């Protein structure tokens, strides 16, 4: 009995050490290690198979803006638009030309995409639906020519004459299928390109005609079905674990060729589907976004439960799309020498990566753009719930659980010097379409994460229970030992008396 208190203290201490080692170390490390392993790239693994061909369905929904008063905007009436859609397409992604450089820990590949219309998900909308939009080739080329001072007057006169003879108008009406993937006829623009060489040689102008018109057709996603975005090179993460998924090169270039400064041309961050685990709450992440022709930042918003699974929610950083006046770091994303032409918040200029065509990118319905932009057109109603970009990630695995990437393409309408057809048009920012790319993890992933999350919760309860029990045992042992010592002292005093 004399050693009983010491046994209690010793047993409690051992239990405490085991609880700390297993509860806060071993079991949790095993669970988190398994989750992190699911985000590693090596040949033969499930992650590698999913890397080569995405097994999860990706649905791309297109919403097109029909111009309701197309005949009136030429005489100065404010454009009125009506959203039409969704037109939903199943997007399949797979990689080809894969190469592995073990020494440099890099992986090269081409990612291909195909699109298939999903009528049952498109709410009765059909690819044959007729939509009236701005005449993108007409307005785009007119603004491109306007930016070439030494050739502008002579070239614009020739362009205006050619388009007038071809009866080109400010707006065009085509089926959805042609506006998106099939393309509509642009033969007059192709003929103009083939005949412009003499004028440019005479005036010494530096004008590069967009290749996209040279096959006689144009569509917003023409040439993107069964196509790739070029040769990408990323970090595999086996040697450089902290750089897992980082962008290294595009088409053998370690920076972009579009913008005015190395800072803006830098390939910052990872590809949009790969994130280095474990994620840390509060930490922002950068991804390279091909639609924006640049890297964007995702800011941590909050910790949340998504369908029973712990997740972190991220949103696009608004400062990325502020004007140079409000965010000086963005000066080099303005393609013009006069940065005052990029004075609007929430609007990005894509001309440098769209063969010079002055397309604008923003949130759908100009979400987060200057209010003055919305004043130039009727029929828009930005809503962060419907139009905002977000993603939920698994913190220990760095895997996308749910993501909605949304963006809009637009063009600026207004008078163009030398083009009488635009002389009375109002200055307006006219949306063409907005796109939602929906990604959801497979149900099997949610099942796995739920199981591991549940297991972690059980481990948490058990470890706290054992922690409490070990502390109680130690306290009881200490109390018993102290009581025993006091009893012995009392006995000695009695004997002395």
C-alpha cells in the first residue's frame, strides 16, 4: 500500500505521455499524412491518374446578353440588355505530351478541353437560340486601328469603306452555337486583312491583324473545343514540397509576354487546381488564371463545414482588379501608355493576350466595378451570391471540394474617329456574356474526408478523455502520497510523545 500513490503517479504520467504522443502526434499525423499523400504527384498513384484525366465533371455555364434595342444604339440610345441562359456544357479535361524531369522536379504537359452541350441542364435553352450582340470584329478592329497613329487615317478609311460595302452593322444576330464554339462568318474581315499590306507598307504602320479572323469565322470560344492552352511546366513537389503545383513555364517561357513590366508578367502561384497542403487559416494563395492572362490572389474568408466536411472558403482579392490610381501595382496591366484609359475599378483589359482585340474582363454584371459602368447600360443587376467567385478547399489535403469561377467579357462602345457608323453611339460598357465554371469533388472524396474527419473527432474526444483521466490519476496519486506523508509524520510525533 505504501507504494500505491507512487504507482498512481507513475501510471498517470505514462498515460499522459502516451496520450500526448498518440493523440496530438501519432494518430493525427497519420490521418493528416494520408490526406497530404492524396495531393502528391507520382506515376501510378490515384492522384497521378486524376492529374492525367480529371474524373470529376466540370460544367461550364454560359449566359449571353441579348441587346434588346440594337437598331437604336446607333443613334445614341443607351444599350438595353437581357440575360439569356444558362447554356450548359460538360467540360472534359485531359493532359497529353506529359514529360517528367526528376532532377528538376518538374512536369510538363498540354491540357486539352472538350465541350458537349447539356440540353437537360440548360433550362429549356437551345444552341439554336438567336442572340443579338455587338459586332465584335467590327468594333474590335476599329479600335485596334485607332491605336496605330501612323497608319490610322489611311487604314481606317480603307476599313470603313470595306465594311460599308459589306453592309456590316453595329450589332449582329447569330445562334448561340455560332457565337460560342462554331463561329460565324467574317469573310469581309479576312479579305480586308489580305488586302491591307499595301497600305501599311506605304505608311510604315505597325499593325498586326488578328489570326483569329483568318479562317473566315469568329466565335468567343471558337478554336477552344478539343484544343489546349499551350505547353505548361509545373513543380511536381517530390523534392520541392513547398512548391507543389507552382507555375514554372508556359510555352518554354518563364514569364508572360503580355504586360509592360516583369512584375505583371511573373508566373506567380500554382495552377488553379493544385494547392500545397496543409492549408493555413488566414493565408492567401495565388493561382495563374488563363482567362485573365495573369495571376490572381485568393483571400481566405472563413473556416466552414461543407456537406459535413471541414473546409476553408476563399474569394478573389478585389484589389487585383482596382485601377492603377487605386492600386499602383496594377499600372503594368494597363496596355495603354496613358494609364488614365484604365481608370475604372473592376475592369481588366485583355487586348495584349487577345491579339489586340480590346475585350474587357470583369465580374458578371460588372460585380465590384465602378458604379459609373453600370450607368451606361440597362438590364444588369450584380449579385455577389450569383456572380461572385469562390472555392472551398480541404485544409489537410489542399483539394478543391467545391468551386465556382465566374467572369464576364465585354467591349467598350462609343465613337471611333474615321468610322461614321459609330459617330452617334453612346459611350457604354456592353456585356457580351458571362461564364460560370463549376467544379465539385467526387462523392467518394467527400465520403473519405467525412470518414477521416469523423475519425479525427473520435481521436479528439478520446485524447481529451484520456488527458483528463491521466491528470485525475496523477492528482489522486499526489494527494494520496501527501496524505500518506502527513499520516507518517503524525505517527512519528505520537511515538516521540
